[in-house]
C-alpha cells in the first residue's frame, strides 16, 4: 500500500518555518477502495509554501498517489523545550486546519499535553 510508505509528519527539528497540510489519495484499484491520508511537511528552506509542494510532490507521484494541498501556515518548533506553535496561513493555499496539524504532530512527538498549540492569528 503506497500510503503506508509516506510519513505523517516531516518537519524541521527546530526553528520557525512554513508548512503545508497535504491530503494524499490512493485511488481505488481492483477490489481495494480509495484511501486517504493527511500529512504535514514543513521546512526552513522554503521561501514560499508552494516550494514545499514542488519538492515533495514527485515522491507522491512516484508512489502513484494523487495529492491536494489543503492549506498552510507556519510552525515554531523548539525541541529543547518540547514546544510547537502552529499559526498563520498560506497566501497561495489558504489557511490549513491547524487542529489537524496539531493532532498529527502530537502523534509524532511525545510532548507534554498543552505544548503543541495553534492559532489562526498571524502570518
């Protein structure tokens, strides 16, 4: 299954950076139904949110997955203090559902409750 080969979260270990939320779609095939998965990608090198999609999309296509960027924002990650702040929006892709991003980050990082926060404020 192609979706199982894709990590839920790939972000920088520290810093402030742009991120995008991507919905992946594994098309129905033979007797297997369509499956979906939402993933987070965020990197300091990205000048624009679209730069992230441009970099990660070829891997999804290689796995024969369809994809749709469903929004973006920014992440401030402080791994030393086990804190992540999710905020803002993407001019090109719109506002990501930061609550979904928060849930995915809690699954990856074993940070204390309340240490991964989100807000729709800011840019």
